[in-house]
């Protein structure tokens, strides 16, 4: 074989590394992984804090819940990024505790006890794993008009989370909309813009991380947030398995959690399709099944290790779109960082001490980028067809109801309320149903008339 033929073989398309499989340098991977961790960190720790406070756990138990939550999130993130057997989509996706799991955990915990909470989580996680491949077969119902709507809806639904981190959660509180908090968030976002404009290469990709660090320091110096609590507590700490006693199994409680599982499976499928669009790699039923199995596995582990309902997060997809770094390996490093944060508690306490307005600023930017990613997909849809316009406008309108009116569905039965309170789930389901009505149930169209 000649040298020219060898070169042709080396450069053949089959040997070209896909962007998602590229391996950046070690320093770049660590810094980008840290950036991914900081973007999703608040979303991870808020669930154990809210749940532990609502259920009346002690400070020590609450700290341990945060610790095990970070450990399980780290394991799930590593599985999604690297993959193991039939688990993990091998994409740059992170895993964390689902906020939609708080309601059933509090309800069951208050009425049936913590042992029943974790017995229900174990069963729900196992069911999740078993049904994952069958659920993924529905992917043919996700054309561009549905996928773009779901991705845009995820971003638009998450934006209020960033707003609440900046202004506060209680609009009636005296310190709501504190000008100091708003100024700190605005300065952080200004730094992101400045760094992105001035820097290229790695520094440009790390613009959000640099702004977060400087914003956090500015907050601590001016009294917004505090580092005073990082020295208290153990250096290494983990809650023992079955801390709350032998697992109890209560059928109505299990069914309540299965409602949440269905909601999160719908959302998880959307996250998998979203990241596929962003990194430029096709995502099919097998990939979605692998993604969903990880969420189910982490939830099943929670039944033993006192964790939560776990789901694949959408927050970091916006960060991928913003930085342009599509490799899955920085996210895997982020998974390792989560493990460290969970095991070495003072490190986690420093990250938890980042002022909320600074985290909120990063959230607004990354969630906005995710919404734009959905809009870019929708730009390829033929809106000359009234059916496509109807799918998008109804799905977005209905899906955004919980973001603007959180108590809109509060008079519904508990099962129904928990489903409809997830705007992403309701908007996704509505987009699917409308797509079936307008496109799938129509008689076969000519190739030039196929749905967008």
C-alpha cells in the first residue's frame, strides 16, 4: 500500500472523531467541568434543602442529604457522559435531583414516614429502568416541530428560576428585588459579556466561570452571601444506607411516585433530543433508553442511600450551546467534581456559599441560550402550514402556565396537579398529541408534503 493510500485511509470519514467524543486538554477539561458543575450546582442542592426543611429534619441530617445528593448526581453524570453497558447516553449531560420529586416525597414522608418514601423510590426506579426501552420507541413522534418546541419550552420554563435566585422567591417579602442583589447579578452578566467579547479560545469558553468567580468574591466582600459557615461540620461525611429504617412499601405512595416518573421520562426524552441537536449527533430510541435507565438507576439507588428522584438536567445544554464545546469529557470531569463536593464537605460548603444573585445571573444566560437553541430548530419548520403554527403556539402557551401562575392547577386532584405543574411535561405531551392529530393521523402525504 502506498503512502497516499495510507493517508486516505487515515483521513476517511469513519476515523474522524465526532465533536462529542473529542478530548480537550486536561486543564481545559477541568475548568470546563468546573463551569458545568457551578451552573447546575444550585439546582442540585436546592431539592434536599427544601425537602429536609419541609419534613423537619435536623441540621445534621439535612447536611447529609446534601452530601449523598451530590454523590449520586456525580455518579449519574459520569454514567450519562461515559456510559456503562446499557446505561448512559454518552453525551454531555448532567444528572441531579428533580424538583418535581419534592411534592410526593413531602406528602408521603408526612403521612407514611421516611421509610415509605425510600421504599417507593426503590420501586419507582426499578420500574423506570424496565420501561425505558419501550418508552423510547415513541421517538418517531418527535419531529422538528415538536423537538424545537420542547427545547424552547425547557429554556423559557427555567428562566424564572434564575429570576427568583436574583430577586427572591417571595414577592411580598421586604427584601424582594433588593437593589444590591440586582446590581450584583447585572455586574456578573456584564462580566460574562465582556469576557466573551474580549477573550478567545479557552478563556472565551470560560467566560461564565470567570464571571461567577469574580461575582462571588464581590458578593462576599459586599455582604451578599457569606463564607462564615464553611469551617463548621465534618471534613468527610456520608449518611449510612437505610438511615431511616427498613424500607416500607405502600401501593398508593408508589403510584404517586410513578406519576412523577412518567413526567420525568417525557422531560428526559426531550433533554436527550435537545443535546443531540446541540452537539450534532443523531439521537434515537436506543440512546433515549440508555439515558432513561440512568435516571431510573439513580432513583433506585436513592431507595437504599437516602437520595431523591433523579433526572437528566437541561441547564447545561444551554451552556454547551453558549461555549461551543460539545465534548462529553468535560461533563464527566464535572461528575467527578460533584463526587468530591459530596464527599469533602467543606469544598461543597464553599460552592454552596456562592451568592444566589451570581448563580441566578449564570442561570439567566444559560437558560436563555437553551431557549435560543429551540428557536433555531423551529426556524427550520414550515410555518406556512397552519398545523405547525398551531402546535407551537398552543404547546408553548400551555406549557408556560406553571412558570407564570404556579398555583394555576392547585384545585385539581393531587395526581393531576403534580403532572400539570410540570410545564415541560404538559407542553411536551400537548405538542405530541397535536402532532399526531395534525400529521400522524392524516392519510399518507406525498414526499413534498411530509411534515417538517
